[in-house]
C-alpha cells in the first residue's frame, strides 16, 4: 500500500472541515461514511457464518440551517468527487447517486451498473431523507431495498411486465443523508420503523453550538490538504479484494479479547435489566460498532488489522450517538401519546418541580389516568425526571413531587 500522507485520515479530515459553525459530530460521521464508500465490499470481517462489510447508513437529523448540507455536500460529496478528478484515469471510481429516485428506479439503475461494469456498490448522498424514503406510491418496497443493500443480501430484484426481470447479486449501499425532524416524521411511516430499517440507520444529532463564525476560518493550506485527503481516499479504494481473502480483517489477541468481554457484559446487562428488546437486537448494534472499527482501522493505516484502540474508539463513537435515539425516537414515533409525553415534560421543565396533584390538574383534559401513569414512567425510564416525596406547606404527610433530572 502507498505510504499515507496522514497517520489518521479521519482526524485530518476533521481539521480540514474546521473553522465553521457546523457541529464537529456531523463532519465526523460524514468522514466515516466517505471511507466506507471507498471500501465498498473489498474488505470485511469474517463473522464465521457471514461476512460483515463496513457500509453504513448515516442520517443527520437537525433543523434547517444547522449545517447538515454543509457537512454532507459542501465537504463530503465534493471531496469524494474530487478524488475521482485527481486520478481521472483510475478505473476504481465510485458510483454516486444524489438525485431523487424511487426503489424500482434504483433497482433498474443498479441492474444496469452491474451489467455494464460488474459493480455492486453505490453511494447515496441525500441532502433530504425524503429523497429516498417516502413510503407512498411507487416507493412502497423501499424497505426491502434498504435492508438488502445494508446487509449485502444475496439478491435485490424487481420484475415488471414492460422491463422484465432486473436484479443485482450482493448489492450494497452506503448512505450519507440529512433531514429535519419534521421531514423525518413525514417521510418515515410506521411500517418503516417496525420492519427493521430504522435499526440499521445511524441517526446523528448534536446540541452543540460551535463558535460564532461570521466568516469561515478554514485552516491554512487547506487546498493542499484537500488534495492529499483525496489521494488517500483513492488508496482506500484499492485495499483488499476477494482474491485469497486479501480483504479479510485480522484481529490482534488484545482486540478480540476486549470485544468479546464488552459484548458479553453489555448484552448480559440488558438481560439482567429485563430489557428484552435491546438484548434481542444487540447483535445488530454490536455489528454497527464493528463497522466503525473497520473504518477507523483503515483511517489509521493499520493494514486491515483490528487493533485494540480501533475497538475502544469505535465503542466510544457508537456510545456518543446512542443518546440521540431518545431524540430521534420522539421524532419518529410521535404518536398522539408521544406528543402528550413531550407536553408533560415541558410542563415539568417550566415549573422545575411540581406536585403530582398540580400536574394532574394541568393535564387532565387530555391525559387519562392510565396514560398519565405511562407517560410518567416513560420520562423516568428515560432518566429525564425524578420523583421525590417531600412535605409541602401545611401538609401532614409527604406528597409526590416531580423534578427535572439535572
């Protein structure tokens, strides 16, 4: 492999994208997605019964003007396209979609790509998630497409009377997308949540407000840095391959021991806490972490070896966005009950602390008693509020007080 210009590509990419108000977290995940796009199916971890590839589905969720598009398009997509420009004669170019497309149209396009070039892998840059996940009309089979392309499934196919059979073996998508909370709710239907697609997506959200930058202050020599980053992306495209398992990751003994201990401890904790659903899907969550570990290993030029710091840092990066799921879940699953729970939390926040009876009086017109109880339990389980028994003025016995958890 060509000697790299940077010891850690991702760290250098974060330096390259600095000097703007966009949250660093968004640039970090776009950077991870860029490396994953370049790796395609050329590298993998042998999980004994299947191969795990580093492709990821990244969706940044934030309000308009938060910098999503800046991170995704102005930096990520431009750099990926620039990598093709600096080596125009290289046959190892990426196939990028960033226009609105339906599931049948995507299958048709990937079918043509496979027949023309033998390529299985496509990178999707979606500035707005609705570009790809509107479950109405022609896009009703988008869930199947996303699941199969995330899992690198055996066959993705579509058959029509006019066009006949169209199919791609072992298809793969990498997705780097963005959306607003309102658009997310509108474009993602209930079936999309329950059939397993959402659990494959890394939803990214940050409350970080960067330093005010009336005018961006990019680092010096950023044009040169951009070129070197692009050259390294092209080197990543050349890694691995199917011949004699050239793309198969190896583990150090330290890294595999650490991973096994972390896996058992984390999953067993879910079992002990009787969090059955989390325990059931933990394998998928753990695989997301391993995808990140592969990407970090490549970024650090570890020669397709998973080292201990790759596993440790991948767990940290995964954990960094785990808390986002409360935010995302509230936006995705906001049913009538979800909106009521948000209202409940808002009232407690405004009052800072409030008695049980006062809270009931403020919410009785839209909350039934059982719903109220379930709403309070939801907020307690999410560690957003606490309950204390305190004496109020002139009270002969303690009363229940709800507090916002600090």
